[in-house]
C-alpha cells in the first residue's frame, strides 16, 4: 500500500525493535565442557534461560563453532547474515530455554 506524503501532512516512523530503549535482556547460562577423545578440542553443551524484553540475535563468536541449537525442545535453523560469517539464530520469545552444542 503506497502512502502519499506532502508538505502539509505528517509522517511518523515508530521504532519497535532493534535499538529501541527497553529493559535489559537477561540470560542464565550453564555450561558443560568435555575434552574431545583425540585431545585436539573441546565440546560444549550450554543450557540458556532467557528473559527477553526485545528480540535479539544470538551468535557464535571467536573460536566457538555453533553446531546445533534447540529452543523449548524445538530444533532451530542456524543462519548467517550477509557480510557476517557468524552462525546464529534470532530470539524473539520473552521466556525460553535453549540448548546448544558447540566446538572449540
């Protein structure tokens, strides 16, 4: 639907997400780490409880390689964003419980 704006009309853009000021998001992390059988790396299993006030993107950083992620026992599609090689997922539910497996 196109909108016509002229010098006598008012056009307002309301920011609803990303960058909007709100209470901070809260995360509780429990991490288990295992040495791989070959001794060359580690496997990590994280349990993450969230209390979100605005949608965010959760991404792997540094040497961490995100292998899988489930939120509320449902497998999630991992993705990358254009010009960013970090693997991650969008979180938009207020309260959720996530499990992920990573390698370093």
